[in-house]
C-alpha cells in the first residue's frame, strides 16, 4: 500500500470518524466516545508505524498490535476495513445476529491479533509476546492500546513490572488518556495520576503527547524511547473528539446519536474535511 502523505493522513482521521459514526448509527449500538478519542492513534499506527497488512498478517515477522481497550473496537473495525482486511460492507453487520463484529475485539475478525475485552488483559498478553520475540531474537515490535480507566485493573501493573524486569524495549503501551470511563471521571472512579511518574517508577521510558497530534504520535511510536526499557506513550485525548457536542461528555461512552445528532455530527466532520482540503 502506498504511504499517505501528511495531508492525506489528516484527512484519513476524519474519514475514519465519519465511518465510525455511520457504523454505530447503523447498528444502533457501540462505543462512540472512546472510538473517537483513539482514532488518531490508530490512524498513525496502521498508516505509518505497523508493518502489518492483509498480505503480511500471517508472517511471523509482522509487528503485533493488541487493542486492550476493547471499548473502542468500532474504531479498530473501521481502520482494518480501510486497510483491506475485509470489505467495508461487513461493518453493516455490526452487532447483528451471528455477526463476528461484536462489541469487543475477537480473532474471528480478520486482522485482529487477540480477543480482548475483559479489561487489563492486553498488556499482560503483549508482555508475553515481547518476551517470546526476545527469546527468538526476532526484531518485530509489540504495541498495545490501553484506556486510562482500564489501568485500575491490577494485572496491568503486574505486567508493567515484568516488562521492565525483562528489559522489553520491543514493547510499547499507548494509553488513550481521555479522563472519562463508563461510570464517570477516572479521577473520581479510580485515579491513575500521576501516570507518567507511575510508569517511570516501574522502570519504563515515558513520553506524554497530544493524542490528536499526528506528527507527535508518529515520532513517539517510530522507535523505542530508550534501549533496555519498555515504552509508555501517554496520549492525552478528548473523548468524542471531532464532534463538538460529544467531546468530553461521559454519556457518549455508549451513546448512539439520534437522526438529528447524527446529521449534525456528519456535517461537522464534512466541514472539517472541507477546511483541510481548502488549506492544502
């Protein structure tokens, strides 16, 4: 696949947001806010960072990506469809009877590396993968996307400790840090801050970035942050990013727009794409 230029990459984020909303609206269910918060991260991963494609997905030398943050699988579905792992029309079956496109990642969907959804499992799985790569002296890299609310699960911190102990500089954890989870603000439910200090104390190399800055994300994800240490990229994001009335509003975790809200959201996205095109 030909690599997108910077302008095309920026447009792609808006295209993904439009497709996410269309899929969720069609299904009448989904994780709207979290999918929109991690869209830019997935865009950079699949269009600039990972050496994964439908043709190479079975290769033992491919990078591995595990979406631990299952409550944003709709964004992953849309990106995988765009990458050619399955026809985009399959998204019309989302949450339908006997469809494999359900509310969490499942390996029955082409391009998905691991089932996730019981939160707190992605980082332990990826730590094991990264240890395996080290034992095989292989140079592929392991990436996982976590939610900041998901960090309340203790299994994350056991994995973080092990990853540092085994000096897994072939492992990168990206935290989609949007400060909201299904039951409220993360600071009120179970605060994980100061997050950078915690990963640093566990022996990780840490960088904080604007999770909607494509260039900053690409720079942070392009290489291990430090030799001999796993990398933690704390991506500060906005839940519902890209649709003004959804941004930083908790009810959009599972919210499905009605007809008027959907039309307004698509209008905002189309206007943003038009502004980008005009500025090019």
